[in-house]
């Protein structure tokens, strides 16, 4: 059965703004989209590397191994289904980060110290 | 906010070199141009595996075979980075692939030429990947974030492709008389199609202007093509070979190489589907897609079955780390 739906991936824009693609989608065996995070070296954070389709988590890890670590770029992989990621809205960025804007005293350079105080 | 205001915010960001991310507002035409360009790029990587795959089983040594396998695997990876970037614009993977199969979406015409001898594999690495790199290095600075990031990843890997191609030709160029002839013949056949890879002349290209304003592209087709000619005209000397263009000549005044006119009739004819291998390439893609259908279905069914069975979970991401 073919159903029409408006599809928004983790990356798409809100519905009231133009551009969301209305697609005719066949739902028979679409593999979900996964986001891949890779730890490049022991001791470092996992970092977003990209995304891929896979039927389940195990396959997502195996595909991520093949796609994102062909040149020893990783020692550990996380995968999470894209639909499970909640992202902040760029249109609300102003309000969201505003509280940090006027607090310059949180930075070490705010404080003038005499030159005699070395290395602080 | 009105569309005009949104458009202004959008163009201001572009002008200030702020990258566009998937959730940001963007004009429909920007979205569509990116979808078209990124998906064509992705298709090119995937179809590009076909002419090279042709030689995996016939590579002259185990070393060359391993190199070629690695290269073809890279191309599949590059296709995937790009398909993923394309999906962030709101088109599904399946739609993108359907557009390729229906002939609606194009891929780089270069892959519609056949790989007749082993030397073609070297020529593809040196010339075709060399041309692609120039385009891709420019695109690492493209305005759409996911596309730019995919390009950074691709460029890191692409340099190996060009170097292995050149080295492979270098070996032939120092070999027997037959090997030298094979090397020259491959260069002769791949030179002009490689120049065509940069697309129509600036005076005729329909996509360049708006793409430059949106900083999807940063150099024109002709600029990139000139960079390519200047680079290859020098490198070919090291091989002791020649390029099949009697108009190729260093122009001291321009500080660039002059070169002959491309056969644009051939260019458009191949774009329109009448190249030597257009039909064969698309059929190979469709066959792979259709014959893989049962695998995709089986994997989905298996995943569904596992999800519904009472199999205890192995813990969250932190536990797995």
C-alpha cells in the first residue's frame, strides 16, 4: 500500500516552514536510519561520524565498522536510531543560549591581575 | 516571519561563511539544488564501482588486486556518506535510488566509458579521480554542512586513489614496448572524457551562477578544468607520455596551459544516455538492487522478530563503552 506522508529526519526543518518533502513511501522493508558515533582513540570522546541504514543495532555496528573505520579511525562504536535523538531547535537558539551571553566573569580573562602573579 | 525575511537571514549566513545545517530554514530551490547535486555525486560514486569492478578478478598481481578491492570499497563508502548527507535534506534513500534507476537522476558521464585494458584502471585513478579531487576539495568548503563534512572525509581517502593510479601507470611506462603502448592508449582514451567531467563551459552552464551565490560551488567549471589541465600537463611528463591534444601549450602570458576544444556534441550525447555503456551501467545497478531485495526483506524480518522476542537487552551505550 502506498501512503503519503511528510517525512522529517533528524535533520529536517519544522513543518510550518516550506521545504519538507512530501513523499510517496512504500513501507515494506525500509531499514531505519542510525547515527554513528566513533571513539577514535582510547581516552577520547565518541564523536558523531555520520549515519547509515541498517535493519538492527548489530548490523548498524557492523556497517559502521565497514564504512567509518576502514583506516583504523576507531576503537569503539556507538549507534543510535536517528528517531531517538532529540535536537534543539535552531530558531530558539537566541533564548536558549542567552543566559550565558552576559556572564563574562565566567572567563579567566575577566580578571586583571598584577604581572608578578605568574601562571595563574 | 515572512519568506523575504527568512531568505535574507539565510543569505546573510551564507555571506558570512556560516554553514547551513539541516534544521535551518533554507529556500526550496537551495534544498532542491543540493539534493540534485549531492545525489548525483552519490550515484557517481556507486556507478563508478562498475568499470573498476570489471578488473578485480583480472588484476595482474595479488598486490594490485588488493589495492583495487580497497579502492572500490572506498567508492561504496563515499556513496554512502553522500546518500546520508542527501537524506538530511528530507528525501528518502529509496527515492534517491529510484531516481537513478528511472534515469531521472544523472551520474558522472565518465563512467559510461568502458575499461578495455588494465591500463584503464591506472588512468581512471590518475585522471578521473584527479579531476574528481579538484571538484571535491572545493566542495569541502560548500555552504551545506553535511555535504561539506562528507567531502572532508572523502578527500582524505581520495588521495590514495589518485596516487595508486599514477603509480600503476608509472610501472607500465617503464615496462615493455607493449606496456608503454597500453599506457599511452589508455591516456588517449581517458583524457577528453576527464576534461568533460567539469561540465559545460561557464558560458553555457545553467547551474553555476546561483550555486556560486549560495556558495554550493566556489569555483566555476572552467576554473576547475584549467587547474586540472595545468596539473596533468606537468605530471604526464614524468610518465614520459603525451596528452592527445596538439593545441596543448604553455601560455607564458596567462601562466596557464592553453588546450583544444572539447567535443561538446559527444558530451551531451553521453549525458543524454547514448554513451558506450550507459545502458549496461544502469542495468547492472538495477539488477543488483532487485536481486538484493530478498536480503533486505529478510534482514528486516529478522530484526522485527528479534525485537518482539523476550531477549534481554545488553545494557545501554555507557555499559557498552
